[in-house]
C-alpha cells in the first residue's frame, strides 16, 4: 500500500477509478498527487490508453502516476461483484465512459445508494443534463461546438488548442466538485453524484468572449484578428527569426518602464501615448517601431532588458524545451517517472504548492494489474477469495505491458 507518511492533505481518502484517455484520469491524478489512494481499475490486458500512438502516446504516463492498478474482467459477473466490493469500501468513484456504460454493467450510482451512502460518484461526460446529454463527445468536439476553436484559429479555419485543455480543465472542475461533495459529506454524512462535462467547460472558458458581445455590442473576433486591449501585446521576431519572444505591456507604469529600457525615438517620448487607450488607438504607429527595434537584438539581450524593465515577456518555447527550463528544474516542478521499458522520463508535477512544496511521486507508473493482490487484500478479500479470482482470471496480477 502507498505509504501515507507525508502523503498529502487527502491521505486516507480512497478512490476507485474506472477511466481511460484524459478527462477521468486527469481528475484521478490530481486526487492522487494530493495524497488520495487511487485504485485504477483496468480491463484484462490493461487500459487501451497505454497503447495509443502519436499525440495520444503521452496520455498514460502523464495522468496515471501515484495510482495503483488492478486488472478486472468486468464482462464477468464475478468481476462486477469484485468491483462492487471495492467501491463499497471507497470514498470516491471516478468514471468517464460513454453515457450509460457503467449502469449497464451494474455499477451505476443506484447500485451503491444503500451499500455505500457516503460515496461521491463522479462522472466525467461530454455534456451535462439536457438535449445533448447522451451524445458521445471528445475534447475536440467540445472545442469546435463551444466556440474555442473559432477563437483560436483565423476566420474560416477553426483550430483546436494545442493540448487537451478541455479534457484537463473538465477534470479539474470535477475535482472541485468532488472536494466540495466531500466537505458537504462531513456535515451531512451523505454522498453525492458529481458531474463535469466537456461542452459546459468550454462554454465557461469562452464566457469572457460571450460577455464581450454584451458589453461592447460587437461579437468577439478570433484571437489572430482580435482588437487587443493593449498596444504592445504580441509575438516579435528577434535578430534570429526562429527565436521569437512574446511581449505584453499592459499598464501605463509598464509603458514608462518599457520606454526607459528601449529607445523608441519619437514614439517613446510622445506624451500622446501616455495612457493605455491612446496607445491602443495608435497601435499601427507604435508596433512597427517596436518590431524594427527588436529585430536588431538577440533574444538573450532582449530577454535581459525586458526583465530589467519588469514587463511581461516570454520566449516562445516548445514542450520539449521545458525539460531544460531552469525554473522548473529548480523548484521540483518536474518529477521523475519510469516508462514500462525502464526508460526514465520527467513530467510536470501538479502545479500547486502547499506550505512551499509541490506534490511528488509516491507510486511510479503502474503496470496493468501490478497491485491487484495487495488491493484486494486491503479492501477486505481473504486469501481464499483472492486465489479463486486469480485462478479464474477474473482478476489478473502483474501483467506485462502491452499484453493483448
């Protein structure tokens, strides 16, 4: 069992997770990183997410640390009964399968109303209650129909964000709901059904653009075509065009510091540009001067001067560049894990500091069924029952990664 010493604020909370891909596992890994004992229920042969290629190949290693794995045949009656016993001894259930899938297996919320009335039953879905409720959905589906893809790409070219932002944000909102329900249970003694969804999460995220229409009377334009709230708020080339930098000057005091750090000639000395809205109206005058100056500077020199000026800036980085980022490597924001073939990998920690410390790794990425026997024993199964389940292949222990 996971050593609960210094395990985190959720030590003692038991979670049984029936999930795959990103949304459900992201909720599970947040709870696990915060100290909950998360038991991942996998099918015989392991979660198919383990074997995804291309852009899906990073899903499993990113969202399944600090969990223990049990492999159960949920197509068998004995497997379902085994899962029921696990859930009856848990505080939280997580699932993100298609609508109605767990109900058909006999693992829906009603199954536990009497046997575990304090259970927090969390479902990660495509849609909340309404006409779309039974539809299947994906992160990309939600981005497209929720307005985010429209805002990300130029007109006529909707573009999904470059990461599974809705899956992950939906999982985060699910964790907020789970923690709220656990807090409520502390007063009422009763569990709750918690749901979060991709579509409503997307609507929440684009809500600022919906509000823009109400406030201004004009619909929000896609981000590449937007009217910026600030004059200097863009990506700029340096003397090395492949080393770009984003710069945002978002206040009058920052503009004063910016013009002190960089010689913008008449633009920098012009009192007509002292206030933000005046600068926005003069954006077509200011930006060419800034672009021309930055194009003469190396990225290293530009970053040093921007930091001295105290304005917001960012070198344009690729995901792999973060592995060498000095800040992430100094504060424990990258954690060490081991892939199934034994290779070491470093991935981002949960980005929450508690008393100055980021959560670490208590349990490396599990093999399918790696913890089956220990989990069964700790959830009240005796040795005879465990032996029977293993002999009948209802539960499988220590499967080799990638087994079919």
